[in-house]
C-alpha cells in the first residue's frame, strides 16, 4: 500500500514539475500581439564611427601594446571613472586606449561636464598633456 502512495506522489510531483516548467517557458516568450520596443526604433547607425576607426592613424584598443605601464595606466583611468557613480552609463563605457603613455579617450558622453570630468581623471593618472580626447557629447533623446 505504501508503494502505491509513493508512486501516486511521484506521479503528481512529476506532473507538477512539467506543468510549472511549461508555464515558465510560455511566460518568457514575447507575445505576438504586443509590439516590441526594439522593432519600433530604427537600428543604430555607427557607420561614421566605424570608418573613423579604420584609419591607421586612429588608436584602437587592439593596437594598444601589451606592456605593463600602458595596461596599468588604462586600468587606473578606468577604475577612476568607474568609482564616480555620478557619471552616466555612457561615461562609464568610454574607450580608453594607452600607447606609450599617451591616453586616448573615445566614445559618447551625456554632457560637457562628464566630458571634462573624464578628461580630468585621465590627466590625473597619465599626466597633463598626455591625454587626447575624442569624446563626443550625445544628450539624452
């Protein structure tokens, strides 16, 4: 008799697990009736940025040398930027490329104040005159 109850309990447990998994899976699928916000907005166009970075004269992250001093400068600048929680996500994601002690900053920021703050943090680490800023201001839309 005990084995019958065990088998019934196992069957109910397995059925419950399958049913619950099915409900979770269907809840995660986007509904065909709800328009997706991704479909409504146009795809970002960064063609100009990509063309700029193709130039041999433009420093990119893959051109950064693997020497310790350049890596340390890049790491220190990045840590300094990330510590400042008043900066936007855009500012936290700027590209930092260091070549022979010369720091290049690239990417969008939200305001002139953010741009100046990031440039100042880089200059504090690398030294005055060793920072090239290619940051551009992209206000919120």
